[in-house]
């Protein structure tokens, strides 16, 4: 399950018209022709459809006013973070209290009262909650008042993916001129909630899941017929007589769940070159319906040659008609070995005996075992007995998108893997156990699985069906309000950085950076999954659709978070393991298990993220590692595609493929950097317990510490030197870019510092403070 593509469509009008100016603009309002925020096309691209065009004026809505911070706050916070989070500082670990942050960041009484009075002009019954560090107002008011304040028309919209409904304006909102000096950002007016970017779920939407078992190796005469069919289809005269090629179109091929099997999703093409919209496929075609599939499974390299053709009879449940096109799936489980890369293709056979042309999947496929908490603990050196007993070693998972968890699934997970069941889960926000989400279950189960017994907060960011403030900014503000917030937080949400201010409003990213800096100043760790669409953040609009430039991800490119990428466990840990013998390729299947980076180039549906920020300069804690990387010239994209002076990410990586998760009474395998983030978060809770037990402060913003340890005690990390992130996901166009980052010795833009050697990492951490 890949990290969630968090594509909110919040609007902020950058225009001054009739006495109204830009939302969150720190400078005078730009000309009225300048807009920032979603148009109707943006809303449709995000797949929100109008459900109700009329909303009662008395209906309640919730708004978040991020009040203007004092001038120079970011610079002050940067200085504080360097003082308390850098191991070389004499004040290392002397974090600020909430009261001290309040003093630094609190809004003026004039700003607070100005917002209140403006809202009360239109709704005398409005309710206000001063939150965060006295720098944000949550306002509960009516639809009618909101429309008049912001010059919008609110309607009810429904997400076609989740069926969730929100009351929003499809067009940008305007902020009264009197409020412009007092407000950075307003959410809840024209922001559309995120669509998950966990693209690599075990059960893809609409994916066929046939049961394997009808496969048999093709006979010699059948292989000869396949060769003849492919040769005939490539003959130009024959092809012109038939029309288009009869080769099936493969939508995706891969292996999941730890099975030694490969599943291929494909669209059969009839002998006349046309697709079908009937079951069985092509039954009206002159050559009759498709009755069987020949699946070719061949080694991706010549180092360990395998070339198998398997014949599978087409069953009634193997196909379905979706949007007027018949799609099918076939699973092959013969002679599929773990860790081997295969190239996959297929022909279909019609009832006439004729065989189609050959259709191939353009990427390798790989099968690996399922991963459990015990797998992770053993592979990275965690102790068998790792129960958290210190009550102050706390942790949190934040969930958006109405992602809920079922306590019964957590209990099932803990019981199956023999983990302590004493973990206390504190719920903040709503939770509907009858509607558990795979994302939420993954986050909770694996942060608990790595740090069982720790008090764990399940933070569901949504108030109720109408009064909702549902975004990362709202979460950060809410956490900042607490006197004793959880020490480690894991979030698996994000979006392309260059889309943040476009869709969330001018100033949104800058405000979030200040909120994250405030958390870092207080000694809190925020762990972010760094995306599942490669260095280009490739995906359907409004994600990126061009390779003309690499697109950093947000908030994983923030210097105030630990950005986590993904590996898979394999004996093939160098690029030579994936090369032909003529290029120095070797057979690595008998080597010890290690890690390699996840990408479509390596046999997956998705690609781990990484790169350099266009908006945040490189923090000092990265200088030595990143400058050495740049000087080496290895594994870097073409110049001009990235900002060499930017904050580099990921910081670290860890396994995030085939992760076993309990959902609805059974287990399924899940993928993504959103699996890696809660795993790393749980490891940090382990480090915090050791520090707290020793009378030392928690790790806080752990990045400076990790980079210092990497330089001084390199055995605390294991370098990852195989993989790249030039591709996106199987559902994106383009699927791959010509140039991106490659994993090389040392720090790089695919695997950061590497994976942890936990025993050595713990030893090193305890020597600090």
C-alpha cells in the first residue's frame, strides 16, 4: 500500500476586488487577475463531484484561521532548533516548553479580536476556540455566514473514491481586507480533502484475484504454435489484413502477499484486433471466445536462465466487464522462486485454436516472502524483548481521509505475532470500528509492533460530518496545543511540493514549516513517508505528468521531519545482481539477506520517493553527507533537473514491501513508504525509552543526531546501494523518467543514510546527551 497522495484542493484567491485581498498573502494583494487555488477543472481532476447544489444556510461548518505570526518567527525557530537539536550545541536536548513557544509564536490580541469581530458581524452565535500556541482560531459558524465573509457559494461535494461528502466552494475564497494583516491561511472554505496515495495495496480497486492451480507447462507443439503466432502477428501483410494486433494489453503484473506466484492483469484482444465487452471475452468474434492463456515467465537476466510457458484455462471468474471493456487476470505459481526477477508476457487462445500475438509487461516482476514484526526485528537487530515500559515514551499515528481502526484487528495482529497486548491506544477524534481502513490499520499495527506497550495515540483528524478541519496544518496546530504531546508522530501523507500553495493557498507551506519547526523546538519527532511515485512524484493530474523536471515531495522535504523511504529484503543487494553476465552480472540468490530500494525497475508497482527540495535550503546537519554525494557525481540526475542547494531526502529507509496487516479478520500484504514510516517511528520510541530510562532527554528532531552518528559510527547504518527512483507507479503516465537518483555508496537521493543496524544505533545514541 503506497503512501497516500494527499491532493487537497484548497483555494486562496490572490486578488483584490471590491475591497477584498488575498488569503494568507504576507505582502500587498496582487492584481485581481492572479489566482491561486482550484478551478472547476481542478475539482474534477481530484474526482470530486457535486452531490447537492443547495446547502441550508443554517448548517454548521468549521473553519481554521491560522493567525499571522510575528515577523521573523521562522528565523527565530531555526536558531532555536540548531541550539536544542544539534549534538554539537551546549544546549543540546534542552527543548522549549509549550509556554515558551506560546511566547514566541502567539498572535496579537488585535489579530484574535479582529477575526472574531469579522465573523460575528455575520453570525452572532459563532463559536471560537483559540488553539495551537495562541496562533490559530477554530471557528464554528453557519454556511450563510461563511458565504458572506468569503464571497463564495458552498455546495455539497462527494469524493468518487471514498464517497465521503464535504461542504465546500468550488471556486477560490476571498478574505476581507480588514483581516489580511491578521491571517496567514484559512482552511475549511474551498479545500477538498485528500485522496490516498497508497497506490500499491494488496487489493487494487477492480483488480481480479483468480485462484491459481489450473496452470500446466505448455507442451512442445503448443510452444511451436505460440512462436508461429508471434511471427505471423509481426508480419506486416498479415497484420494489415487482420487490422490491429491481437496482442493482449497487460495493465500490471506482479507478486504480492509472500506467495511464490505471479498475477497478470490484462485486457484480451480478439483475433480481429478489437477489445471485447462480453463474457467470455471475444465470444462474438469469428474465432470464438478466449478459452486459455499462455503465460511466459522468463529470467530478467541471463545469469540464472529460466524460460517457462504455462497454459492456464480461462475460468468464468477470471474476467469482468468494467466501463465497457473486458479485463481478466491470471495467476501462475509454477517454478516461481523468491527474489528472482522475471519478465512476463502472454498470448490468449481462441476456441478456433488460433493463438493471439504476444503481449508483454515492460517491467520485471519479483516475488518475496511476507514481512512481519519478527522479520523486521530480526533483520535490523532489535531485541526479542522490546516491550516499552516507560510511560513517557509515547507515540502517535495521524490519520486523515476518515481512516479508522478496529481494536479487534489490532488484538488479532498482536496475538498472531506473540506481542504484548498491554498497549494503551488513546483515541483523539472520531473512530468507526465497523469501517476500518487498511492505511490506519497498517500505521497503528506497525508502530505498536515495533514498540509494543508504548502509549499510542490514534489521532483521527476530523471533527464530525460538517464541522471539520482535516489537514496537516490542523494536525500540527492541535498537537502544538498540548502540554505533553506524544514524543514521536508518524504521518503517511503528502503531495508534490509545487502543488502545495497552488491548491492549499499562498502561504500554506510556509505556515506548515513554522508549525513543524515549533514541534522540533519542543523536542518532538515527526516521521514522514516520502512518497511512492519516485523522484518525479509522477501520477495522474493534479500530480506530476512530466519528466522535464524532477518534483520534490512535501512535507518529506521539510528540514524539520525525518523523511523515510522504502526498501525490500533480498539477497540481491547490488546492481550487479540485476545485470546480464556481459555487463558483470552475478547470481546473488545464495547471498545473505540485505536491502535494496523499491522501484518499478526492480519488479514492483511503485517507486520510493527522494530528491532535493526546491523551497527549503539544505540544513547544516546535511552538509557533509550531501556535499560528498554531490562531489562524487554518482547516482545523480542530469543537471538542471534538481536543486543542488536544497534539503535532500530521504534521511533513512527501511522495509516497506509485503507487510502483513490484519484487516477485517484476515491478513493481507501491504506496500509503501507509508509502511516504512510507522516502522521507523516505532524504532525511535525504542530509542526514547532507552534515553528516558537513562535520565536523558528524548531524540527530538532526530536528523542532526542521525547524520552525526552516520559520520562518527557508520556501523549504526547499513548502506543501500541497489535501486533508483526514476519511475513512478504502474498507474502513472509517464511511468518512468530518463534520469533521476540511483542508490550508490554513501548518502544518496534514494536511500539516504541507509537502513538501521539497531543494536549499534542504540549504542551510539546513548553516548550522546
